[in-house]
């Protein structure tokens, strides 16, 4: 796949349906809205929405490199730009609000999780920030070490955040659900919560997978 060009593929045979050149540098992982818009951020600071046929529906310059994954819900697009600046756009590309998170985790291309009620949980280098859909902050949570991956929200609303040496479980109100679970190794990927509510982590150093039961 050529750098700087998003592709549309047919599921049956993976033949290329369309491609569209993105000027100004690389592009991040795309996200697809319920209205079938393909949203892509670019290192040129522009967020673009493509129609299913490959035509550009809109493009919005947010002023910072956003060559990471965008996150969408029913009526909004969220991107974290260079320096940890969170930008909220409407599905039509209109500007909504901007929030300075203080820095996104290293090695994490997607630092946002969205709860069922629309609350945004944004990982920072030092913990977690909870935002209302209108961009106002409700609480912050400080981790014991640098946060290394994207938060995950389970079916009961608990937010799990991995830091360099621990897993943090946080209630929707921002309180610690239980003391941080410590582990040996370095995590740079998100947690997976199984149907039995066990937590699964993939370590980078050493290269192992670990499972944790709730305390």
C-alpha cells in the first residue's frame, strides 16, 4: 500500500475499488462512521472525510499533525493532534471544541475511549482525563507511572488503563475501583477484557501474554 494514499477494498476479493491521494505526508488508521464516512487524519494537520466511492466529503485543517487513528461516535469525530491536543469535529467537519490533554501516551495511536453515555476517557502521559461530550472536564486520575496505551471501558463502565508497571481500574466517577495491579514487563498495547472479566495483556519486554483475574 502506497504511503499517503487511503484505499477502499471489496471484502469478497480485496480488489481495490478506489484510492485517493492525500497530499502533505502520511495518514493514520481510518475510522468509519455509521453514515459510511471514512475519516482519516494526516501529518499535514488535515482531517479528511471520504465518501464510499472515494470522493472527499470534507477536509478540516486542525493545525497539528494527526497521523494517528481518529475516533468517532454517532455525531462527532475526535482526534488527538501533536502534543496531546484533542480536537472535536462534527460529522460534517464543523469545529466544535479543543482540549489540551497535556500529552498523549507514547506508542499509542489511539488514546480515546468513549463510554455508552458519551463520556470521553482520554489517556495522557500521567493518567486519565474524563470529558463530557461538550468538552468540559469532569475529573482526572493520576496513574502510578507513565500511561502506555489506550483506555478500555468494560460493559459495567469500569475504565482500565495500563501504565508502565500497573493496571488501573477506575469507576465512572473517577475513583479507584481497586488498588493498581502490578505486573512484570512493559505494556504498549491496550488491555482486553474477556467475557469472564479477566484482563489480558501483551507484554513487549519480555514478550509474553498475561491474564489477570479481578482482585
